C-alpha cells in the first residue's frame, strides 16, 4: 500500500510516467539523477551503488516535505525503476 501511494506521488510530481501497463522514469527524473551523479562525482564519489545518486536526487526534491520513512520508500521505488533498462522502440 505504501508503495502505491509513493508511486502515485512520484507520478503526480513528474518523476515517473506510465508507459502502457508499466511505470518508467520520466525525463524529469533522468535530469535529477544526472545532476545528483554529477554533484557526487565532483565530490569524489565512485558511485558503485545506484542508491546513492537516487537518494541524493530525492533528498534534493523532497527532504523539506517528507519524512525519513517516506524518503526510504521513494528510494526503494526509484532505485528499482532506475535499474530497469528501457524497452526497445
């Protein structure tokens, strides 16, 4: 149930979009993740764990308006969605 609420919030905020019967990261998410990765790499992080830039990007967007538990749930959802390769067109 919490995952469904989290996914609905991420869709409403433009980080996730529906692609037929599945959800995929939206362009807004790709941009946020790229900015997070660049910031972390500039700080010397090697980024072996996808959760690190995912958590950074979500913290940038939601830290002021979400609880720690909500952020944890968002990281879980977005890490899973970000790790799935896009479908071939």
